[in-house]
C-alpha cells in the first residue's frame, strides 16, 4: 500500500537495528484518514472471505480495527485484554504471549461470550514481528471454536519469523507494508503484488 | 442520547452497588455503528467549539475516539499510554492517576511532540466516575500549553464527583448518558436536555 509506505518513509524513525517507530501516525498519535485507506485496502484483500467479527489486542490495534470494521459492514470488534480487570468476566479464553519488546510474558484474555462457534474472525494488529501476539489471538479463537478467516497486519517485519509462525497455523496473512530490512537507519520494503 | 440509553438498559449488567458492565458494546466488544452515532452526537454538542485534536487514554477510549474523529474532519487522535514502553519518547508529559477500580496509581504519558501550544483538544473517554483519568489528561494538556476545548464522555456516573472535579478545572463536560443512580440492580438515568 503505497500511501502507507510513503508515510513510513516520511515519518518513521529507525531506532537501533530493527525498531521502526511510527508513533506519529500509527500507535500513539493516529492518522484517522490513513486508517480509513487501510480499511479499504483490507476490505479489498479479504473481499471474498467470510468475516463476521474482528479481533484485535489492546492497545495499538484498537483504533485500526475499529475503522477497519466500518469497511466490513460495521461488524463488531473485540479487543483482547492483557490485564483482566475487576469488571472482566470470570469465564475467559486465555493464551500466554511472550513480548520480545518488553521481555516478559503476559496473558491475552477474551470473554467466552464474544467468541463462538460459527464465528469467522479477522485478526487485526499494527505490527507483525515474531508473531507471538497474533499466535495468542489464534489460540483464543480456536479455544472458542471460531475460525480465523485471516490476519490483517499494517506493518510486517519480513525479516522476522512472524509470518511463517502464523502460516504454520493455517492462517492467511495480509500485510499492508512488508519491511525487507532495516539497515543504516533506513527502511527497505519487500515488493508486493 | 436515547439509542445509547436503550442499549445500556438492554445489555448493561449491574454488578454490586455501582458497577455498570457494558462490555458487549463499549469496552471489550465494540458496536461500531453505535460509536458512529455517538460521534455524530459529540459533533453536534461541540459544533461551535474550536477543536483540532482528540486525546484519549488506553485502552477503552481508543475505539470511540477514533470513530469520533471522523465526525471532526478526521483530526488526529492521540492516546495517552499507561505504560511507557521501550519505543516511547523519553520526553513526555506525565501525570499521576489513581484508579479506584484497580486501587492503584499509574502514570498517563503523552509524548511532548503530540501536544503543542495552540492545540484545542477534545478529551474523550468511555466512563466518568471520580474523574481521575480525565484530570490526568487535563494536566497533560496544560503541561503542553494546549487548551482543553471540552470533555466528551459516553457514560457518566452522575452520583460520583467526576463532573465537579472537571468543572472545577474549567472544563466543559458533555456526557451522552448520565446515570442518576444504580439501585437494586437497576440503572436510572438523569434527564438531560
């Protein structure tokens, strides 16, 4: 998706060897107009796929998923919680996720009421690197006897194992921008059809 | 806002003396169509107010704020972070917030790049109870020399001190549904013009 790549080149900041910081438009400040274009693109890529619900994970995925849902006929969006607060159902589907960025393990929790047999779920997230978060979401969908219809990612680090981990689990992955490498503070994209 | 009140009566669950659980449409599963109507209503209430940015707090505020922004000409949305991750700017505006629900204190953090002099900011959140989170956001806006143009709340607990705390700080508060009381497992609304 050219508009996104252009935005990454203009506003993305490379930190160290493989961190791309995009907090001016994706995961701290959010560019709603760009999100809308991303929604159109996800709809285009998944137009022949049965999808009745979107699942994402707090916090950065939520804004994107909500806008994307508008392009899928306003289907409900569920966000998995990392901390189960006092208001959370006792009955949840839970999966352990290891975060490389933060070097710790956390749970993703979804109330059993919101994943059901017959659900065709599109998983949305901002980044795909090692795939741990998305694998946790797949696990949660499967626990609820739902089907993962696809995984929509904004920025994929194509040089990490995320995609192969997800495809190993039978998931179709669509990323709007795939980084081929980050080198000398510069970002290189993989060419996509 | 009648549509919202109806939804609360149909799907809200009262827990204990003053917890209203609305996780089927507001803060775990999200009803995007309803969010859109909420966006229209906020725009209507703040139509004569100068607003160029929306500020909210992770996680539940993000989905609402993102949809609301579409009704304000796609202005940028910034979400304050409770945990400053490794990708976060070192230079942040920070305010301490006490959470009654979780009985602990946390920080709200916003990168200094995203609040500036001249900003007219609409603060959006899902709930207003004691007002601690919103006061933290006001504090952060003021640290950045921005102006709080208003505070848009989905559900206000009218029997708690939140509104008076915010008005004491000079903020205009608009809530789409105000709870007058919760009694015997039932929700009563305050009448609004």
